[in-house]
């Protein structure tokens, strides 16, 4: 008998699998099946379907930034010189090529984009800013925020 669906189109078992994998993406299928109270074969099929249907985009390691000399977190607000689709597209294509940029979000308000960047230190950011960020297509202005303390970072989705 199939469990009733949630508003997300997933049943309770699917949601249980997603929640567990968010907390620990390294769980074995056997442990995940036990936690979801289903057989390992059923768990494998459901997990594969969650990947295939796009509910799970990827599974990857959460690397300690300080251990790989990327301990400084910087948020950068970017204002472009024009608000056109062409200028947004040119900026987006260029920003995708910068490996130190973790996130880039088109936003409403005083800025056009917010960037989340990890660097070694302020001097490292200063080099990145002077050599690459201000040279990106259409950049009129940037405003930089150095993160003093990461209170919540990459928290699991609540659903």
C-alpha cells in the first residue's frame, strides 16, 4: 500500500531518505534503509529515483576551508553599469570562470548580484578584487563585506 503524498509529491519515506542524506551523505544504503524502515533494495530504488527526478542534485564532501587555506569568507555586492539581459548574461558567464567564487546570486534591491567568495586572507582578496572582480564585464561598483563569524552556513533545508 502506497503512503499518501505530501504537498511536495513525495511520501514520508522519500522525505525521511532526503532528511537523512542531508545530514550524512555518506550513509551506506543499508544504514539508510534501516533508518527509513525499508528494505535495502527498496531504499536503493527510491534513492536512485530521487536523483533521477532532480530532488538530489549531488553528494559531495564538505571541506574545512581553513584546512585548505580558504579561511576568509567574503560577501561582495556587485552593481553593473546597465540593467540589461545582455549585461547580466556577460557578467554571469564571466563569474562562472572564477573558481574562488562559491555562490553568485542575482538579487533585487541596491545590488545586482551577491557573491560568496572564499580566500586565504585579506591580501588574497585584495589581489582577486584588483585583478579579476573589477575587470568583470559591466561592473560599475562593488561593496565588500568580510565575514567575522559564520553563525549558520549551508544549513540543511527544512521541509
